[in-house]
């Protein structure tokens, strides 16, 4: 199947200009490719203010019209958000399908969502975004199944009935509220279990899922292969939240959770729709912020992730910056940041992942106690339980029972206090 031919347009303002080969253009090209399109050319414009009718101005639109005719472009993708009237006016001049930034990202999400919850979240965001823009989306949405920007609700002729759309939005919100309540119950159980929660965050395609799978490969848990998560070298390869219990060789355990990848100016409606999913980050004891070391726009990655974490009120959670993909860069060019809160790894190198595991344990809140215990023979079930749950050191059988040293969590410390030697 031939890829959809795309022309990318980006506009900036005097205090936030767009550069010819800046990170904004690179990101938009990556998003178009993730949606299944092929970028043939691009144009940028820096203005004093956006044109209310044509966004980039009628003259610039007519100039772009000549380019897209020569290139036989199918779709013009704007790296900014447009109003319904701007979409309609541009479509009249350019005689091509017009897709703005948020529509493009929502389109990718609609294509990638695999779980029932994920599909509901994306559909809700699409409906809320398109409702005030129905007049402008008319032509594009009449092409049901017509490629980029038309996935999801477009196939239901979204422009025909505003009241129907509002009813659909209410219905989706009710369904997601029920799922969110169920998620909250599960979250409370995890918190009550006192197993630390470590959240993977980072720019999309930085390697979060690869890090997750690498931990599964070194974990002492069983049935690892059945629990690996999908990995592909593309933006937003995975959207659905994954939670896996990791047990290191040293006996320490934590729950590793992965969430949707970030991108600059992640649409507010997506953050709202995925709120219950993204809240997993807020309840984490530690954040692993995965950064693609091989990306030439690494500073853009870091800035984007920092902005979104602050929007999620997660800025105060302890963090490790995991600079990934060191195998793809010259060692002299490695960016490390603060060594205390960062580590440079290759997620395909299990030795690096083991080192990261040690760093995670070091950075997790100290809720464990190093103790020396004496368990009588009549209570050996307690010893069996603790030796299974924690690493045992210097065990010694006596005439009364077994003496040993270990490191236990707060709950077991209080539960078995009578067996701890003072």
C-alpha cells in the first residue's frame, strides 16, 4: 500500500520562532511517519501573530498551493492547532486534506490503542477536540477511512449531529469513570502491599518498553516471556499501561509500570482522557526518566518530559535519568547530567540493566530495616516465609532455632519484632 504523501507546515511567533532544521520540524516528520505518511517537503513561517482566517495568511497558503500541486501531495499537516474555520478556508485554497497537530496525534493514538480502555480514552479525546471544529472537518471526514486524520470517530460521520456527539461523550466519560474506579482499587492494593512502585517515563521512542523487557529478562519471576511488552522503533509504538513485578537476584522487588510516551505539547485533551493512566506516575515511589542518548535533539526531549511531569504534579518524586542507547553514540559524546541521579545504559545490555537495578534500590525510599533475627524451630514457617521474601545472610542453626541476618520491610519489621535481636 502506497504511503500518503504529506506536506508539513509549521508557524511560529516572534517570541517562539521555528527554525528550518529545528526539533519542531524533526518531531513533526516523525509524527507523520508514525501515522503512516511520507513527508515530501515542509515550509515554515514566523509571524507577528497568527492570521485568524488562514492561520499562515492567504498569500502563504497560495504559495504552498503551488508546491503541493507540483509534488502531488495528498495531505497538508500543520504543526499547530487550527480552528474549524481555518481548516475550511485552507482546504478551499489548497484543495487538499488539512490535518492539524492534535488531530494527527489523536489519529496515531486511534491506530495504536489496543485495550478497551485505551480505545475509549482516544475516542473521547477525538470527540471533544472535533466537536467545536465540525464545520471545518467536513470534507476530510466525508472520506471515511481515507488515511491520516480520519481514523476513529470520523468513520461514524461525526459532523452530522452535535447532540449525538455530546451524548456519546457523556457515555464514554461514564464508562471511563467506572474503569478509573477499578484502577483506583487495584492501585490501593499495590500501595498496601508496600512493594515499591517504579514508573518509566520519557519521550516517545526513547526506549521505555525495551528497558521494561530487559528487567523482565533479569527478573527472578517466572513466565517472563509471556509478559514482555511490544517494542518497535517508532513514535508511540505502545500506548497501554503495563505493570510488571520485578524481582532482582538480590531478592529486592518492585513493580515497574510503563505509560504512554511524551511528545512536546502533548494535547491537553489526551492528558485529560489518559488521566487515570498517567496518574500511575503520581503514585510512584521513583521515576525512571528514559532519555534517548542518540537523539540529536536530546535537550528538547529533556525539556518536554520535564514540562509534562510538572503538569502531572510529579516533579517532586525522586528520579533517575536513564540515558539509553549508549550503543548508538560515540562514547566521547555521552551526555550524563548529574551522576548521582543519572546512569548511562544500553537497554540491550543486561549488565547495564543489573547496574540500573542496583541504582533503583539505592534511590527508593528507605522503608527497609537491616536486622538480625532468631526464629525458634516451632516457628520455622516464619523463617521459610522470610527467606523466600528477602535475601538471607549468615544463617546459623542452633539448638533453639536459626539465627540469620536479612533486610525486611517496615510491615514485616513490626509484625515479627519479637524475633529481632536488640
